[in-house]
């Protein structure tokens, strides 16, 4: 049966840690708007071509209203970050969304990230020193990939670093697809919400020089600021988004670059390739997670197909990033690729707010690793790397390395 006729399980099962499922190429060429069944059992449409994904991400008719009565549930019990009522507290579109992005976005400018580089580099140095002290082999994800983005986002939000291990669990439950049950998720979300509420109350009493204190200082909605509930949810969202994806990407990026020693050697010989290497590994990431779901409250056309009102669409940016129509030699990792207009951070008004932060962290990690551990290599064959399963974000369970 061709991919046009079958209903695929989504996420599409794939054992290879760094390579895409074969179905992506088949779908892009023959069935760019595919029928899929989500973990909940509900049907949705999967978009895999670059132009189509870009169009959906830019089209305001495709909304985040995944709590609509006829929207597909992503998980069997309707839990998780996309179906959560919390997702509706931050405005989805229009002036409210622009206002929220303006208030929060000034903390994530390229200029501010440049100023934070030395501090990030110092964190990376210290974590790598600790790893070297413990001795090889070690897990790069646990030793560096996970703690670095957590330290940085905790610092930006004014969150005590000693609490960071709790966020890992809370954020995993928010990103759940099939790993946790409803009772466990509800309890974790209640704890997370309470933690953030208490933190906001403490900052109102004693403001610091951090993002949450500044959002409070802007006043309430009548003064051009945000409501307390919006600030709490913003804090939760930034903690989850600000560490989980980058923590995973650090491990995947280093694995991709070490999978072919010539790539690592090229970077050692010419560190000016680091920026391009970060962009190209973001484009090549075949294990980025669920993709972006969108809900259609009206009829719309995409990829030559008319989708009825009530359709839930999943945009696979990772599949789109390997579209030969958009990238010459799309299946090849090219450290010198330029331009590189990949969709790893989305596109348009909803592109990732923290992309400057993520790029800076990835560049800094690579700079420091190349300088301090030039002999770094994977301690297991690439075929033995294992994917993170059951969450909306993709990653590797461990990244065993030696040097």
C-alpha cells in the first residue's frame, strides 16, 4: 500500500537516533498532506514539504486552539502542553500576542545574548572540567547538555539554581505524549504552578534584576503589562522551552558532528565554521520531536488539498528541513551551507522567541568543547545511541563520550 492510502501512526516509529524515518521522503514526494493517527487515536494531517510547512506557520487561519471541541487530542487523556488550558492564557494571535512578545522578547535579543556569552562560556568550562575530573567515559547530555541551558534560563528568570532538578520532571510531564498517566501529570502541573506562583509573590515583595521581576514592574494589563496569571504561565513556559529543547540539541549536535570524524576535524582546523555547523545540525536534526500542531477553525487549502474546518494539522519542520526543493543536497550535512533558511525555530510571527538564546548556547558549547576536548569522540557506535521516547521533544537518552 502506498503512503497516499495508508494512515500512519504518528510520531512515525524510528529506531535510528540521528537519521530520519524513510517515510519522510516518500511523503514529501508523493503525499505532502498525509493521514496520520495520533497517540490518542484521533486523526490528523501531517505536512512534510518546506513550502507547505512555511505557509501553515505563517497563515493565521491555522491556530493554536487545540482545546476546541473538534480538535484532535494529542494524548489519550487530553493532557500535555498543546492541549493544556495553560496554553490559552498567553494570547495566540493579534495585538495581545504582539504585546506579549514585545514584553518578553526584549530579554532574548541578539545583543543581550552577546553580552551573556562570557558567562555561558564560563558555565561550559566549569561543567567540562567537572566531567574531565570524573573521567571518561561520561554522558555528555547529563554532564553538559542538560545543566548548561538550565543554569542560563534559571539565571534569566531569577530562579534558584538548586531547584533545577525539579523542573526537569515538571517539564517532562508537560511535554508528555505517552510516558505518564493523567493523575501524575495533574499533580506535577499543580506543583509547578504553585512553585511559580510562590516565586512571583516573592519577586513582587523583593524584585531582582531578572525577567520575571521586570514583567511585574511593568504593571498589570491596565498599565501595559501582563496579568499575574499570564506572568506565572510565561515563567513556566520559558523554563520548559528554555532548557528542554536546547539540552537535547546539544547532545544531538555533538553526536552528529562526531558521527563523521572529518566534521570534527574540519571545525578544529577552522573554528569560523562553528556558526554554520550549529545551523546545519539544527537543519539536519531528524529527532526534533512532535512538530507543531495547528487547528483549523475554517476551511483552508494547503499543498493542493482542501482541508475541512475542524482539521488538526501537524507541521513537521524536521521533514521540511530535508526537502530537496528547498535545500540542494538536502540529505548531506554541509558545514559551509549558506544561506540556510531552515525551519528548526519555526517561521513568521510564531517563530521561536528564544532562538537567539539557543543559537548562542549551541555556539558557545561547541567553541568550548573544541578548545578543551579536541580529542572528543563517541564512546559507542552511532547505531547504539537511543532516542528519548514518549515526549513531545526529541533527544538522545544518553550521549556516551570519551576523550
